[in-house]
C-alpha cells in the first residue's frame, strides 16, 4: 500500500464542496487514514510551498492558501501517488481531462480545489508536515 497527501484548498472549503470532493476520492478507491481542518498561516503555507519560492505566483499562492480553512487528508491505496494525480487532473483545469476533480470543480490554475503529492518521496514529507506518526491509523 502506498500513501499520498491531498489538501482540499480554500476554494473547495469556502464553496462547501468538501463533501463532494471526498466522495469522489473515496469512490476512486482511496482510504482516508488521517484528516484535519487547518487554517494555514503565511509561515506554514510558505513552508509547504517552499519549492515554489522563486516562482512569480508564490506570493499570490500563499495568499490564496491562507484565505480560508484547508483540509489535509492522508490517503492510502495501491499506486496512491500516481492514481491520485490522475484523479485530480492537470494543474490548469482548462487542460484537465473530463471526469477529473479539477475539471469538475476548479475555478482557475491557482484555485484548483485540491493538492496531490507529486512523488512517493514528497508524499512522505507532506504527510509528515500535517500528521504525526500516531495520527496515521
Ligand atoms: P500541482 O502539482 O498540479 O498542484 O501544480 P504545481 O506544483 O506546479 O503548483 C502548485 C500550485 O500552485 C498549483 O496547484 C496552483 O494552486 C498554483 N499554481 C500553479 N501554477 C500557477 C500559476 O501559473 N499561477 C498561479 N497564480 N498559481 C499557480
């Protein structure tokens, strides 16, 4: 079994779409192994997206991620990382395949509803960012 980290982003929680998105995640065969409701700060959002520090949209991204509550969810499934990236679709919803979460719900390339880890190594780091070992069932 592999693990990945999802985050339901502010555009998802503020539009009250969390239940619908979680339904899609569970229907796709993912098991929720930990979940929290969190309000990120400039510091925690900046740290989470530190790899994007040099990108022109970094400031806007931190502002967006701190604009409402987010819901980090640790997920488990065979091939979880790749399968979850497939389920969420391309970063830009205009390029996301039909049936993906971002195609159905995302508002823009930034307000794209859900985060998914991009590698098994990053999934471990990102799960550790939000959850301690004893919180993972
Ligand atoms: P992801 O792995 O599909 O989430 O995409 P990236 O790692 O490339 O980018 C991280 C997040 O930054 C995305 O999910 C978006 O929320 C945001 N983002 C990516 N590209 C852009 C952009 O060109 N402009 C803005 N404003 N935000 C972006």
